[in-house]
């Protein structure tokens, strides 16, 4: 046995939602091999004393844009279209060197806050994939393809540059390190693309066994604009063009109708709810309970640093539970266990990783997070799931492990060169993005 985490409170997130007090969790070759009240007979190479700690499955952030951390706090008071305009101006100055530095800082933030796997929708796939490969964390990376609505006639999947880039990235990165990195197909949104692109991407994703990431119905304006243009909702339109034939991860879902949710639910699509980013950006929040009722898998995401401010999934779990309770005027409307489930089990399902992570269970990957429960704001603890969702913060994470490898431990990031990334961000990225050239 490589590592034993001893005398720890284990929030398993298994089918029975077992919480084990004074538990011992053993890890060998990256997998969980022992969960019991008693230590294993075999001596471990390393013992981590879990006294006063809670061990939980790694959190899964199903919607973010890691490299946009370079623009954190830049346009926080603007509406979605003004912010997007400013963002596009800055993105025009971005390059893969900036993306790599920014993605490194965002990956460190994820690990610091107990996130072990992310779904990322952006550009610069090599830069982000290199960071994920180095960091040791897991990711489903989608290249955000776009093709504006009026360019339908010119489109040919076989010749299109972005589609060729996707094929190259799939060849290079899909399945990297025994599936630690997966590549998904992706579009930014319905309003940045057209049906030929959707059909081409969906057919390719089906052939290759890829998922499909997009933003869907985040605002009322985009939903109404689609209906005015086509007579169909965005979900109906995308469904007509085969997008829902592959596993879809749809971020937002804030303004879906019952009909939309039922179409998506029938296809077992995943809604990624981003309650903090929605509230910050002045968008309505998705109805989590309606999405579940209509058959969707509901996972959680931060969105990017521009929209969310930070990548702390503890805050997102808390906001998700609160948004439902406030909307329903009912403090029991969404229990803490359900918020934890969305951030673990349902996240793994959305990423096509339900067999490998999301629970603390023998045979699963050792994607584990130790939370220090000795801080004043976590005392006393009458109910562990409640304390994790409503009292704990990302900053309480003491250790983050993926496949048995410690990627964050007590202020240290053993796999990431954070010093170089910070220097790159300050000395290269900031001047390039924000300094006006001398006239
Ligand atoms: Zn987003």
C-alpha cells in the first residue's frame, strides 16, 4: 500500500451516502483499495494522519475557462454583452504563452480549493492541455469552435480550419495518460455558430466517442433572439441538428422551458449550473430541481474567473443550495448532500468518468480531498455534509490528491511551477494585454 489516510471522517458519496467516522482509507497504484474502521494489515509506505480532518471525493468543476484568469476582476460591473466586447478586445491580444501562464495559475487555484477535475471550454488547447498534463489533475478540454451565422454557405467540415484543429488536438491529447485528459467537441454557444458546424462536430464527436460542451440559454435575450430568427428554442434547434446525439454538457440552462428540459432530459444531457457566476453577471439561475425532475444530470461549475471572480467550488455548492431554497421559499428544498452530489457524482457522470471518480469507493481512482475541520468556523460539527456545504471554504482544503498523487499539500504545489507562471503573467501577459503601444 502506498498511502494510508488514518483516523479520518470519510464522506464517501457512495450510493448510501455513508459517512464513516474514525475511518482508514488506503491507496495503492493510484486506486482506493481500503475503506474501513480498522487499518489494513499491510503496512503503508506513507501514513497521513487525518485526525480532525474530513476526507471527501475531489470536486469536479464542469464548466470553466481556465486561461481567462488573466482577465480576472477586469470588467466586473459590466453587462454580458459589454463584458464580452471588452473580453474579445483583450482576447485578440492573447497568445498561447499568456494562456499557459493563466491556465497554470487557474489550475493551482483549482487544486488549492479541492477541485480534481475540470471541464474547460476555450481556445489554446495545447497550452491548457500541457498545464493539465503537468499538474496531474484531470480535465475534459473542449476547443470552442465558432462560425458565425451568416457563413453557412462556405462551411465544409473536412476543410474547415477549426475542425482540422480539433482533429489534430484529439489525435494529440484525447486519452492522454490513460484518460486523465479527454478532448470534447465544443461551440461557444448557439449564437456564435451555425447548423453546418453543429452537424459536422456532432458527427465527428459520435465517431470518436467525444462529449460536446457549450453554453446554453444563459440569458433571456439569447433565447428570444433564437426564437425570433428560427421559430425554435435553442435546444430544439440544436436537437434538430444532431447535437444531442452525443453526451452534451450545457453550461447555464438558466432560461430553459419545460419542453427544452424534457428534450435534454430524454437525451440524458448534463446541465452545468453556475449559480455564483449567474448572480454576479446579473443572469437568472437555472432551476436545478426542474432540470432533475425532467431527467437531466445536473452538475456544478464556477464558469471562468471573469464571470465568477474565483474557482472555489465550495462557494458554488453553497450558492446552488441557497438558490434553490430562496426560489422555493423552503430551507429543505435542496439538502447539503444533494449539493455535494452535484459537485462529485454528477460531475463525474457529466465528464463520462462515473466509473473512475466522484465517490470514495474501493476500485475507484484516489481523487481525494482532505479538509481541515479544526478552524473556528467549522466548530462544532453536528452534521458533516451540512458543514462542508454551508461552513467550509476552499481555503480549508489541506491536501488535494489525484490518482494517489499529492498535487496540493499545505500551501505547496509539487507538480506546478507557480513562480514562473506568476512571473510570466506579470512581466509578459499584463503588459501585452493592457499596455497601449507607444505612439
Ligand atoms: Zn462560461
